C-alpha cells in the first residue's frame, strides 16, 4: 500500500507541472535540447522476462536529457538516469541518428545495486556494479515499429539480443474516447559466455524470454500522459524461484518538453 500511494503521488506531481531500464529510442524534439521523464509503479519487479521480486511492487523514475548536435541533421546525444526504488540505479550515455529509414542508437550504461544476487541464491545474477554497451535499430515507417537491440555486459560477460514491436490504437474504436491503447511485444535471448562469481557462487544464465503489455493512456495538458496497464512475461531459464511466466500490472505518468 505504501508503494501504491507513493506511485500515485509521483504521478500527480508530474501532471501538476504539466509537464518511460534499460533504453527505448524516441523521436528527437524540434528544439535543440529536450527533457523527458517518467514515474511508474509496477506490482512486480520483472526484467528481461524474469521476475526478480515478490508482490511488494517497485517504484521507478527516469529522466532523459537529449541534445541535437549542431551541424549534423538528425544526430543527437543523450544522458539518462533511471532509479528503481532502493533496488537499482542505471546511468546511460548514448548517441543516435534519426532518418526517414529509422533510428540507429548506440551507448553505454552502468547499473549499480545495493546487494549482489547469485543464481543459486536468488534465481538470477546481479552485480553491485555492471557496465553494459549496446547498439540498436528501430524502423520508423514499418508496421508495429520493429526494433532490435544487442547488449553486452562487460562485467557479467554476457550478451542479450532483444527484438520488439509496438503499436498504438485509438481508444474510441472500443468505446474509450479520449484514450489510447498502447501495445508492445518483445522476445529475447540472454547468454553468459563466462561464469562470474557473485556472492561466493559461480554460475551463469542462458535462457529465452518473451513478453507483452497493453496500456490504456490519456494525454494530460501539454506533453504529459497518464497510463495504467497489464504485462506478461515468460522465460525458459528453469530456475524454481524465477523461471516460467508472470503477470503484473502498473500505473505510470510521463512528461516531455
């Protein structure tokens, strides 16, 4: 209940100013400098198809500052800060180029956690400090906005390949005038090429995962949006505590200017 109230307060805060970990490219604003942010509460902590918590919920926030490089049309650099309650923080720096074909995105991110987790103890591996490089391509003019990203962890010695697609439908088509329905589906493969010792245990991950989500959203003021939805994820890892499927729900608010 405490997490729910916190999330609702964050959402109200973002809307009052009229003014969402990993990285998802968005079109560059028409001005040189843009700021985007999000606040969310998820009923479960799920990452790359794997549930990493009980039903206690997770409060998340993110801020992205992006700058168009003068003299290079469609080229921008950005920095992002993501915070997941007391569980994890991620700092991202990247660059991307937008064209009529799509968006090419490259960057590096560093995640920090208060505690390390091993597969034998927690069902997943997590280091207190993990650096990851990535590159991705999103096709702008294709149906469902397909994208593909490749990530490589310099510290866990593992790579992740993830493909995704998304589509937004007008809510008026199903009797929800003034609302939108945003859908997304994704699938990925995670594999560790080298076992890394975490909390005294040496083990590595290797599994397939997939997921989907559907959110009902509503624009509020200039550049702000509120939403709520349901998500599903499944993985083939086979760990007793984290393998298989999970369903959770969330509420969120976003803004940009």
